């Protein structure tokens, strides 16, 4: 009997599955070895995602810095009094605290004992020292607004927080720090107790503010109206001379009218001046006398005080009241103290008016240009050149647009308008200088490529079947554009408008040439006819930030205002964009619902 051959056992089902899985794994490993890692795209995914995260982090960091610094700039701080080694005393608010390494010469002004103590302290801290910047104010006495004080410069136990230290925010000369010494009425001392002095100031300050506001109204409104009436009569004489001749009857009649108006205006001017003197006399009779850290007594008229408070006795409620009061002043009042203090209402108003005028100018022209390029123009060399020119125009530096606006709008268009309609005012220009109208038109040219490109893309996104259906129903080219294409392209057009607002509202360089100024007490819109005055110069938040940061004589005092104004400008741009986004969303919902 022969032996049968021994055969291997057949694989079971689990073994077959394992072998199949192993074979598939080997094929994947072979495929991975055969292809590059970049072919799968994972590195590019990580690279693009990391770039996005980095960009978002930079934007978020900038916004957090601006919001933190801007929101905290109006919060009141305690007042400290520091005695230096030489006996000098300083009083003020701590604005900056930092650690630095002083040079050897920084110890030269100290006495022997103080120098030895400072050397021991520096050696114990590896040569590092702490210093603080005090806002000491009292500029008319000290000649400086801030002073650096290092810890080794202080006398032992030379720091205190006076209970009745007052912070006085004035209309001129900046802040004043001191302890109340007395309160005078018509040169007579009526209070000497600090608590009663502070209460007296709180009780009578509102009346002083009302009198100051009345003085401002008389000087700005009533005297301004009298001067405007007299100037109009003088211009009437000049106009009659230009139109009818030097010896004409019309000019003679205009001169008689000028003499009558001048007599009436002088009478009115005298009455107004008398009222102003009475109000000033009432304000100057009330004086708060403060004693500074070095013992000097300084009288301050109550009418010159914007805000006064005992910084070391405020508490949370008092600090919040001062904080909100400063925000109200910032949003609703005019600037003062070389724009480093006070409010920015004229700048807010000018920014919003200029941006709205720019939008009204750029959107119609941009939409019409895009309509022609997309719907009417035949593709060819000229259209291609125009599109290239529009795209290149978006990359031109903004200052170039400012130079163009100054030369074309101000010196050509504005000068011709003056020659035709305001010849009697020459050589003083009316439209032949920078103004809110020329600024808006200059920025309209600057943002025109944005609107054209966005509108063209929106028009191209409208399906061609809608156009064909409209033509099939007998509609003309313009009827199709008006009733079919434009309504469905409006959300895209609004997107272009949003981008134009964001670009134009923050521009500064062109505005420096065509209308924005450091201080413009007259707003572009007021209650006098014709109510809108496009020829007037205006204030702009962007230019205001530049002026505070680079043109202020007191840059440290202006630094909080820079952050706060930047925060406000960002907020205004966001609000304008949100309004446009809401309109765009409503249009999109409306036409999407109509197409279902």
C-alpha cells in the first residue's frame, strides 16, 4: 500500500481575510513609496491653514491692542506725591511703569548716602531698576507735562497719596495737580476746608459751565452772524462794481446799504460784547486756589475748569462716573489743547459726511462703467486695455490721487467755479481750495476700480438664461438690464460699495492735500443756508490720528487719544459696513425668494 502525499490544510476564512488585508497594506505602502508626500496635498493644507491662522492672530492682536489701550485711556488713576533725594516734590498720575538699566551717570545728581543706597539696590537687582512716568501737569509752572522718576531717586519713605489731591482738567495749559488751599469769590476767601472747597466747586461748577457755553455761543453764533451779514453787504458792493462799473448807480446804492448794515452791526456787536463781559466777570469772580507739591499756590477760574475730582477718594462708582464723563466729552465736544484733549465731534462728522459723499459719487459711476464693459462693449483690444488700466489704477499710491485732486479739482475746476459764480470774493478762493466735496471726489477716483471690478463680477454671475428669457418675452436690452440683471447683481454691487467704504474711510494721504485740516470749527453741514457747504475744509479721524501721533508738541499726553481715536475710527467703519451688509442681505433674500 503506497503512502498518500500529505497536502497542506486549506486556509480558513479568517486567515484569508488577514492575507487580503496584509496584501492591501503592502500595496498602499508601495504606492506611498512610489509617490511624493506633496502629491497628497497634506503639507499644503497645513501651510495654508497655518497662514490663515497667522493672519487671523495678527489681526486679532492688533484689534485687542487698540481696544485695550483705547478703552482704558479714560479711566482715572490715583495721584501720588513723590519726594526726590534733593528735596524736590512731584505730584501726578503714574502713566507708565518699566524696568531699565540706568547708566552710571544717572547717579551723579544724588547725594552721597542716596548714591550708596542706589548702588546697593542696583547690585541686588543685577543692575536693573524700576522707573515710572508721572504726568505732573502744571505746565505754566514746571514747563513740562511728564517726568521720569526712578526708585533710587526717591527719598526713603518719600511717596504718599494725598487724600485731597485734585485733578483739574482745564481748557488751556493741560491738567493741574494740587491740594485745595482756598475758594475765593470776588477776591474774598470764603472756604479753606478741603472737603467744603470740593463740595463748593461741585455745587457751582455747573453754573460756570453754562456761562462758558453762553460765551461760546455768543462768540461763535451771534458774532459770526453779525460778521457774515456785514461781509455779505461788502461783497454786494464788490459785485455791483464788477458787473456795472465803479461809478454806477448800483454800486452807489450798494455802498449806502453797506453803511447802513455796518452801523447796525456795530451796535449789535457792542451789545454782544457787553453780554460777554458780564458773563466773563461772573466766571472770573469764582476761583479755586490749589497748593502744589512744592508749596506754590495757583488760582484757577472756575469757568476754565472742565472737570475736577479728588482722584484718591473716587472709589469704583466715582471712577466710573469720570470715565463715562470723559467718553461723553470725547464723542460730543470739540477738541482743545492742540487736539490732545477734549472731543472729536467735528472729526466724526467730517469723516461720515465725506464717506457718504464719496459713496454717492463712486457707486453710480462705477456701476455705469461696469455695465458698459460687461453688457454693451464688444470684446476687443480697446476693452482689454481699459480693463488692464482699471486693474492697474487700483495699485497707484494714494498720494498720487491727492496730487491729482489738488491740481484738477481745486486749481482747475474750483478756480473756474470761482471765476464764474464767486468773482466778488476773489482773490480769496471759495471752491478753488481744499474742501469736503473735492476730498470725496478724490477718494471716489481712488476707490472706483474696486467698484468696477466687483460690479463686473456681479453682472457676470447673473445666468445668461435669464437674459435670454427676457429677450424671448420681447424685452429690450435696457429693460433686461434694468429689470433682470441689475436687481440680481445688487448684492455684488453692494459688496463693491462695502469695500470702497472700508478703503476710502481710512485714507489720509490724499486728504492732507484736498481738504482735511487740523482744526475746522465750522462743520460742512449747519443750520445756515444752503445747509450743506461742500467748499468747507473739514476734520477727519484718520488725519486727526496722524496729527496727534506725529505733530503734537505733547506726544505722551496725546498717546491715549491716538488709541481711542483709532478705536473710534474702526468702530465707525464697522458700523458703515454693517449697514451696507444688512442692505445687501435683504436684497439677496428678496431676489432669491423671487426666483424660486
